[in-house]
C-alpha cells in the first residue's frame, strides 16, 4: 500500500526562533503590528510503501527521529494519508 505523510517540524517553544523573531519585526514595518509571535518551521511531504497504516506510521516516525527533525531543538507531528 502507498501512503503520503505530511510532516510539520517546528522549533521547540522553549527555544528562541531567530527567523520567527525577524519576521515578527518585519510585520510591524509592513503595517501589520497585529501579527505577533511568528514561529518558522518546515513542512515535509513524503510517500511511503508499507504493508499497513501502522507500519507506515512507524517508518515515518523513525525517519523523523533519525533524520528529519533534530529532537534537541525541534518537535514534529505528522498526518498519514492513504494514496
């Protein structure tokens, strides 16, 4: 079976997000002071071949832990869709 994973990786809330801070400052310069506390992460989409949805979840979780997210500085969550 084929599955598609939609993964969001974000900096941990306890850590400073320099990109988000810069964008928040720019919002004020653009006349959008109502927008605050911007946090910037990354969105990853991948396809996976697996025997079951549980197996696909396990493989995606392993990929996130081993390569896609730095668990010291980032958190991740994902959704799995059957193709």
